[in-house]
C-alpha cells in the first residue's frame, strides 16, 4: 500500500485554512511518515478558478476529501483505512446546486 499524499489548498490570511491545518496536523501527529503539502490557490490560476469559493480544500492523493472544514474523525478513518475513504470524483458547489434533491414532494 502506498503512503497517502495530503495536500491542503488555501491562501494566506484564510482563517478556515488555519483551522484546517491545525486539525490535519493533529491527525498527522498520530501518523508518522505522512506529511502535509500546502499550496496557495493564488499561485496557480487553474486552482484559483477551480477552488476560489471552496477553500480550504484537503486532497488525499489528489482527490477532494474535504472542503471548508476538516472533520477530524472522518480524516482519521480515511487515513486508517476505515469507512470514510476519500471522496470520489470532485463535486463542486455548482454541481451540488444543480443536483436533484432526494425526498421531493412528488407522487
């Protein structure tokens, strides 16, 4: 099994990014050998276009695991091989807005 790559996408001055980093670092303290790479979306126009409204974004092996707030328990499960594996193909805020809602009032 390969070592997961964790990447935190954010920008300077982002308080949610600071909070996400704190949670990730707390989890990584229990996972020797894992490291966190941080990237600023301000340094990459493609990342800026893709994630500007969603930072911080935590990627595991280049796949979106979390946007906005990192759930410590979910991240621990993902890194420990539990039931919270990294998310599937990336879903954006716009995708969620267009998705049909379950439990509608139709008959």
